[in-house]
């Protein structure tokens, strides 16, 4: 709402791309390039807060003091397919409204520029903390980590059916889970190559693999189902609780299985966090239950993995 107020304050025209008007109430406003240049200091390098192979992300400041994140696609990414994917991302993101998903506020499709404007996440991404120095890892106590995992699970479950169509993220990992100023997790990076809606048959022709997170059937054959996100969630869960990366040969997963079989799951927990006291048996029980859920999601056969709605209900 504040962004729209700012647009009115600027007295700029708004327009919606042709792919979206099926549901005007959910439409995302288009913003003129001149406005984006104003709020980012003409894409000043000092405002860069992140970048990847296809885009650069800038922080922007609106007149009323609100921070936004401006994702500017690199020119090298703007092939014919890249432009089509950009429109598809706007179309699908326009219909997603959930507290655990980063919200798309506006976009710009002007000349050679393709820009997406998202809400700004003050506390950066989950991987900064769970894989960081002990001081950063300790900021996420056990209660907070459990809250994060619950929020992530709810966000993925919404993607898989809460928006009216089943959307597969395809690249769920700690680096794509952002944290707001109240430590609420929000799933991000619905990149043009990663967004996949379940209305397409056959193997995925554009396989996007983050080593350690991709389901085996997807990494090997391109077979894409909702259960691929379930597999990735399991890795995120175990990494969040252990503070360890799932490296080559799925070492973390194998280690978790061995500890579970020996009833030593407490040894998996991140040592950078204050150890659980004997007076906190309920919290320890909850952590063990989360590990069990994570191991259920690791099944080699997709049909044996629970759905995300089942995970949320566990």
C-alpha cells in the first residue's frame, strides 16, 4: 500500500502487462524507469546488496523512508527466452500472497530494462547465520530456529497449492530464504529459470541444480514434481538444526541417518547455540521430531515422501 501511495505521490502512470489482467485485484503495478533510478541513486554501486549470474540487486529508499529491494536483470540475460521468462515470473508472482514468501511489489519493463521490485529483508538470508561465525549462529537460538522451519514449511505448502495453482520453487536452499526485521522467514529468488508451474508434462528441459539440495530424480533425469521441493526442504531443515552444509556424497544426510538409528540425534544439533538444559525436555523433543520429519522427506522414491501440507500438520 505504501508503495502505491508513493507512486501516486510521484504522479506517474501505471500499467499492467497483458499477461496479468485475468485478476486485476492481484495485479502488480508497473513503475517508470526514472522512478527506479531516483530511489537507487541511478543504480549506484554503493547500493548493491547482492548479485548473481543473471541479476544485480540494489537497495532503494522510497520518499516515506521505506526500503525496497530492486532486482535488475543483466543485459546478458535478456535473450528472447529471458524476456518471456521475465513476463512469466511477474504473472505468477502477482498471484502469490503469503506471509512466508517475499512479496513482489512492482516491476519495470521499459526499453532494454527488466526490473523487479521486492520488499526489503533487513536480516539478509538464512545461510548468513547458520553457516556463519559462532557469534552469528548463536543469534538463532533453538526456539527461533524451530519458528523459522515452521514458517518455511508453511510457505512451501502454500506454493504447492494455496495460490490456486501448484508452483514448484526448484531451488529451495538457505541462501534463498530471507529474514525480515522480526526474523520471519520469507522464501525468495523465484528466478526466471527456476519458477515452474505444474501444468507442464514430461521432464523439465531446463534443469536448475544446486548441489546438495536437488532431489535425485530431478538431478539425474529432470523429473519434476512437488516432491522435489519436499526433498530440498529436508536438506534445509537438517542444515538449520546442525549448522553444517550438506556437502559431497550427501554427508550430512548420511550422518543424520546414522545418529537417528543409534538414538543419538541430539549430537546433530549446532554446537554454537547454548546447549539445551535438562529443564527443557519439550524443546529437545520438538527438535528430535523435526529431525525425524527431515529424514522422512529424504526417501529415494518421491511417492514415499510426505506432502508439504502433511509436513505442516506433523
